């Protein structure tokens, strides 16, 4: 009975450590995403200011339309690059957060296989 309680207690401790490691990995991912968002916002503000200046400098209607098309295309490309980077960040974070669980699951299946083979 005492051995079973100790095994149960050890499993609980291991689960707590696993959850903590997973949460830490996700937190790092969220911090990286926040940094990326701040950088994207800063660049978008700068490009917005440049866009206004470019539109104000346009002398003809055709030049305004041309500038506007360039601005929209640039904003779209920047946004898609940002979303791709976000996807990479969250994919990497999810993989890192899953690693502690994968190790624990592998250990549990190995223990279960040993106990089954012993019977």
C-alpha cells in the first residue's frame, strides 16, 4: 500500500512538473508573438506616415491612384508576412509545449508495457 501511495505521489509531482514546463514554453511563445506584434505595429505606423507623405506629394490624380495601389500592395504583403511569422511562432510554441507531455506519455506507455509483459 505504501509503495502504491509513493508511486501515486511521484506521478502527481511529475504531472505538475510537466504542466509547468509546458506552460513555460507557451509563455515564451506568447512573449515572442507580443514582440513581433509590437515590431509590426511600429513598422506599420512608419509606413503609414510615409504613405500620407507620398499621397500629399502626388500632383495628379493618376499619381494618387498609382501611389495608393503601391501602398495597398505593400500593406498586404507586410500583413501576409506578419501572419506567416505568427504561424511559425505559434507552431513552434505548440511543439515546444507538447514535448514534456510526449516524454511523459512515452514513459507511461513504457511502464505499462513492462507491467503487461511481467504478467
